[in-house]
């Protein structure tokens, strides 16, 4: 599974689809399942990045512990009237660790491949997943609801995707000061990721494009043809 980021991307997409389409506030089983997919993303990421065995085991233990804490938290708070549940706090660490591991490995790629592209996309989307957990955590520990009113759990993923893409529809906005700062940090981090990390990946891809006989000739074959024509004209003139 070394450098196989398609599985990481698949789990991230499934996480976004489940948390963005299924309101899990009324089901403890659905909530635990939706959160556990994030753990699978982390497990796939740590193996795709070629981490050492002790680090893989540490991540395995972390995911198991977070899953146990999450399930226990859901069981304890089951039946309450609170709009947000702290299990998202437990999964926040796992969700935030995945893009860090993937980005660290991709920076070691000297040649950009399809796996590099899928890894970059997975890391970018996983940032939105991590922030969705952060927003729910802020909501869980704030006296005021994150959006100023009760909303389904699907709203947090939707809001996170809209924020990181800087679309800003305005149908949902954070009303608390900490919520606004968290939203602003996601928008900034998302753009920084695109203009720095993704730009670096693209530049490495451009370096390894076939450019013809002269690797430093920006015109490639066109430049070679022009050089040959110039040589022919010079020979004709003499």
C-alpha cells in the first residue's frame, strides 16, 4: 500500500458523502459509523506514507482508543437534547492528522504521478473534514449554537466545504466569535494549501515534462525547429 493514495481519497470522499447527506443526530449507530470512516482514512494514510512499523501501531492504537471513547461518549449522552455531541472532539485529532501525514509524504515525491495528485486532493478534502469536526466541537462547548439555531449534522460538512472553497453562499454563518475565527482560519488555510503546496506539486510536474532534445529549452520541439531553420538560413547565406 506504499504510496497508494487512492484508498485514502476513497475513504475521505465516503466520509464527506456520509456526513454531508445523512443527519446522524438521531442515531448512535449511524453517528459511530460516520465517525469511524475517518479512522479508516487515517489508517490508510499512515500505511500509504510508508511510516515505520511502530508509528503504524501507534496510529492503530489511537484509532481504537478514539473509537472506544467516541462510542462511550455517544452512549453516555444518548437521549439528551443537546444539538452537538462531543464524539466529534475525539475524532478531531485523527481527522487533522491525516492531511499532515499525506502532505509530508507528497513533499518527498520528486516525480509527480497520479498517486501524487490523488494524495493532494485527499489532503485538501480532509482539511474540510477536520474543520467540520472542529465546528461541531465548538458548538458542543459553546453556550450559543454555532449557527445561532439548531441544525442537522449535515450542515457542518456543507458549511466546511463552502468555507474552504471560499464560496460563501451566506445561507449559514457562524455567530460566535470563536466560530467566526475558526471559519476564517479554514478559508485562509485552504487557499494557502492551494497556492503553496499544490503549486509546488504542479511545478515539479512541469519540471519532468518532455521538452525535446534540450531540457532547458522552454519551447521544446518548436524551439528545436526554429534553431534548425536558423542554421539552414545561415548556411544558405554563406
